[in-house]
């Protein structure tokens, strides 16, 4: 079982930037999708950005051009990052890291991002 640990959330003013990190407990190889979803109060969880094992990326329309997902595969672990720029109040949510390998799906505990002046 792969554990996912997120970090990097916090409070930021509108227009600011944050970088989220998601560290998997082991190196992930092969065919997989890893990335970020978010859930705002009273709303359903939604996709933010994902990256595949082959390096393809997919972004929600609402963050395209502002957020960038990237990946670092070290010898013993894989880490996925989400660079968030030009943050807006509507980006406020709990951000969850996810890993999917065929029918296996793992989620992190979530990290709060609050965009407010």
C-alpha cells in the first residue's frame, strides 16, 4: 500500500503563490496517474491537475495557465508538486493528492489552501 503525504498548504493573499508537495512512500513506476483534486466547503471534490507515468498532464479549465504540475522520481520515492500562481479566492479548498494504478486508488490526508486578504 502506498502512502501519500501532502505539504505546502496555508494562507495566501489573492494573486499570491503556493507550492504543494505530495510524497509517495515508494517510487512509482510504470502506468499510473498521480495528481491533485480539491474540495471546497459544500462542493464536490474536483480534479485540479494530474500527471501520468508517461509525463502527460491534464488540468481543470479553471486553473489552466495558473497552476503547473510536475514530478520528481528519485531512487526510493516519487514526489509530485503543484505550483499555484495567481491564486484566487475561489481556489480556497482542501487539496488532496491521489495515486491511481489500474484499479488501485490511494488518497492523501489533504492540505488546506486558503486564499484571502
